[in-house]
């Protein structure tokens, strides 16, 4: 156990060192944006207005609903504005890292910077991820689209395992469990609703991207394709060229979208992700580096200091 903790700490320090290097960040950022631009240049026809109309609700979902979900699950004591800033900052790092892992590391780092201990910080971010996954499943179910039976069995089994482990830890180690963010059913349900709302804005972005390349499909079919493509997100890949994007292209083609239009819509969507990320997250990062935000460390409870 101790060896595993040391390996995790070493990996985390290495990852944060890379993320904290400005040269690495700039090169990764230019490479990711360049890849998205190269993909979109291969699309023969693109209309700007439908894409921009789809981008507006997505920006609200990504940079308002998601931080509000994190804030509702958080026990750090920070304000909504703090969560909005930290989440927006993390998105740029997430877009240039496999599995979007850079975003999670940055959020953990920001929580630790406010006085939250590492274990609760990791648990809080993991819980936010888990609620987001549940919200994705519910969003697809709301559209009346059923997952394949095998996928549903695996998802329910994993959820049952997580719940069982949580109950065992809560029963056998109540003091340890008290340090982890256990949300109430009301808070958990609210987080799922925010996740469903965010997924709806992604569908809006995809619909706008499809219209931008001169095609369209049913929102219910698109929901099924999008939900299935998220399974490929378990494999590593860089934003704009990951298995998830490949699965989405194949899924769109399977429901009748021409391959050129499918590739163009997915490439355009990957590029549009960067617009609010740079405008919102980039602005917050720049202002933070310039010292605009002063965030005093919160005093730790006595049981955390032990």
C-alpha cells in the first residue's frame, strides 16, 4: 500500500512538473489546435452560423453547469466563482492530455492549494467524474435509447461494486469515510441533473456542427451514437484524434451521414471546443499568473491535521 502511494505521488509530481512547464504547454497547445485546424481544412463545405449557434449552449453547459455540479459535490468550502475559475483553467490542460487527465490533476492541485488534503481532493474529483458518467447514462436513457445488454450489465456491475466498497468503508472506518465527500441523495440527484443538462448542450453542439457541414440527423439517433462513442473514451488519445472521435465518425456514418460530412462535423466539433477553452480558461489562467486572484488557504479541521 505504501509503495503504491509513493508511486502515485511520484507520477503526480512528474505530471504536474510537465503541466507546469510553459514550453510544454505551449507546444502541446499549438499541436492540438493545429491538428484540429488540419482536420477542418479537409472539409469541403462549412457554414459558420450553425456552428456558432450550437457553440453557445455548449459553452454554458461546459463552463457553468459542470462547475456548478463540482461545487455542489465539493466539501472544500470554496465559492461557486472559485470552482468556475478552477474548472475553466483545467479544461485547457485536459484538452492537451490523454484521457483528459490533465484537467483532473489541475483540479486536484488547485484543491490542495486551498488546504484540502490529497485523499479528499482526489476523491472529490473522482466523485465529480463518476456523477458525470451517471449523467451521461441517464441522458441517453432519457432519449429512449437503450445501451446494449452487455454494456448495461457491465455498467450496473461497476456501479454496484463502487456502492458496495463505499458502504463497507463507511461501516468499518467511519472516521476515514468522514474525510471523503459523501453527498446526500438530494445533492447526488442534483449533480446528475446538471450532467444531463450538459450532455444536452453537447448534442446541441453536434447538431450545429452537422448543419454547418450541410447535413442533419435525428437528435435521438445522435444521442445513441454519442453515448456509444463515449465507451471508446476509455482508450488513450489526444483531443481531436482520439478513439472517441473515431467512434463518433463511424457512428454517424452508420445512421446515414456521409463519411465526409461525419468526419467534418466531428473535426469541427473538436475545433470548437477550443474557442471557449481559450477565451474563458485562457483568460482565467492569464489573470491568475498575473496575480489577480488571491486565494488564502483555508484552515484545516483538527482531525485533518492529525
